[in-house]
C-alpha cells in the first residue's frame, strides 16, 4: 500500500530530478560549444544504499537519463553502482556525493514508507581496492599539436 507521504515525496523527487536534468543539459551544452575541450571522462564507483530491484533500477535509470552520465554496472552484491561520466572533474568524490544526495536520497525517500535521510559516511568514498576512476584529460583535436619537425 502506498502511503500519501510517498506520493508527496515522489512529486518532490520529480522536481529535483527535472532540475538536475536541466542543469546537466546546460553543462553538456557548455562543454560542446566551448572553444577548448577540457573534460575528464572516467568511470567511478558510487556506493549505494538502494537494495530492492525497483530502487536500483530507478537509480540506474535516473543516472542514465541525466545527460553526461550513464550507468554501466551494478555488482551482484548491490553495494555500489559503476557509472561513466563525461566529466568527473578534479574531484570524483564530489560526483559521488552529488549522486547520493540528489538522486539516490530522493529515490529512497519516496520508495520507502519510513522515508530516508542521507548521512555522509566515510565509506561513501570509493574503495581503494576498487579504483575505477582511471581518467585522462581529453585534448581538443582542433588544437595545433607541435610536430617533431618544429624542434
């Protein structure tokens, strides 16, 4: 049975998601039209509190629907989700925090009758043993590269 509070929480999440969608669209457009392509694409692992099929699927779909990010893998244990972001910036932990605070917290708040409140924990940072943040800065192919004959 769905509690009326869950309906209100869902509407709140929908508003937050639409805002995130608009912000992400704006950021991707800025990257595309920028004269210099200075992005750091990469894979990152985001710890998850989502456990049910519905919660995990809702989170994965919300991430994938947000421009610039895509859900790549959820391990069988469901302790984390691996995503690819077009720009993880200089602080991948900030990307993790943003996903947990906005998307996951919103989803868990409306899918659980008792609600959910995110409290940052030390284990929210990516485990060192599962370092998936390998990324390299992409250079603009239109920039003039020095050739060996210029030396």
